C-alpha cells in the first residue's frame, strides 16, 4: 500500500522568508505534498494576526520547489465563484508544472466572512449544498466540459469553458469534512481525495470510514478510487514533557494557550505513540498522512516524521 506524507504549514504569524525556507526543507525531506490553509483572518488565536493569501503563497512555493505537490487544505468554497476557482487552480497547475491539488470545504469561519463582506450562508446545510454544486461545476470544467448551471442553484454559469486546460490530465480534487449526510455524499461523487481528522478514538474513526464506503457504493464508485487522507497537528519529542515545552512556545506565538490541547487533532507526544496511531489508521484504510505545523515552524517534528516515522508506517 503506497503511503503519502504531506506537510501543512499554518498560514499565520510567519514571514515569507520563513515560509519559503520551510517549503524548501519539506521537499528536501521527501514530503509528497505541501499544504496551507485559506483564511482571510487568522483562524487560531486572535483573528488579527498576519495571514497570507493561500493561492499567492502556493504560487510562490511552486517557484521555490520542483517536485512536491501543492494545495490548500482546505479552501473555503464560500470565497469563490467555481469558475474562477477552477481558473486559479489551473494557473497554479501551469506554473508548478502539473503539481496542483484543489482542496475544498464548505467554509466554517464566520468572522472572516463578516469582516470581508462575504456571504456566509444561513446554515451549514446551505453551505454544503453550495459546495456540492460548486464541486460538480469545477470537476466538469477541469475535465474540459462546457458548464451550464442547473436552474435554481447558487451559481449562474452560462456555457463556461476553461482555457487553458490544466497540465494534469485529471487534476485531483480533495474534499475535507466528515459529515455523513451531505459531505461524504459529495466526496463519493466528486473527490479524488477525502480528508478528515486523525482520531485517537479508533472505533469512531472506523465507523466514519464505514459510512464513507457506503456513500461510495450509493454513488457507484469504488472506495479504492478515492485516496483516504488524515490531518493532525503533532509536536513530537523523546518525552511528552519536552514536546509540551516546545508546543507552548508555538502556542504563545499564535496567542493561544493550553486549552487547545483538548482539540482532537493535536498530539503532543512521543514518536512511538504517534507511530502506533498512524499504523492503526493505515489499517482502517488511510494512505495519506498530513501533519500540520504551526509557526515558529517545528523543524525537529517535520524531520523526524520524514526520517523516523515514515519508514515504520510504510513497512507496517
């Protein structure tokens, strides 16, 4: 089973030289994917902290690297007209010589929508319906089809065609989220990659993957055709006390405190514990592991994942 490793750099409180150096280091360490998030405000800690535009950052990274795949984990569908988003990711695909991945979710951070005058939608269900409609249009556009929006939908696309086409014959779409009634149905219909959080609660994780497989069956797709991906935010050291000390320096820089330790995706632990969990996730069906790293960037964790943990997970 092929295993992929991705690195997501928190898109806040760093400078461009730091971001560039981290991208170059990720490629040198052998990571397969490099991700950032797309937010108009800082989404961790106080909102008014430095945050870059995601697609501009990815384009800059494409010129600082040569091999690693590039994407947003995950973009807010509410930010974009689907046709214009297809244009953006196609442009990234060209300037990166075919390394783009389109990552998309329904959007959740209401404060940034209010601040920048972006319609947020009346409910999560409404935003998920917009996502489903948008991804259908984007998939068709990326595949070279002419798109006309269905009547009564969110968008009004009239005979749109994408020129130029992407470099890749099939530019992959990642959809993030685990909602069983709507999100996983969209995943089953359109996604090449499904991304959800890596959990210590393995029974809950197995149950979610069972529902994913059911949604694929309903959509007439083989679950094996969709890459299963997890994200999580680790700090690893030889001892948990040492990991916690570094973690606190990161959180202080992002105006956060120990309360975030309760988040399901944060692991401040040893290499042995996180390797054990990742092997269990692999047994459930996960083949792509994306670690999130906050600034100041944790070079030790990034290096140990690539050189110590990855071989053990691949061999399991």
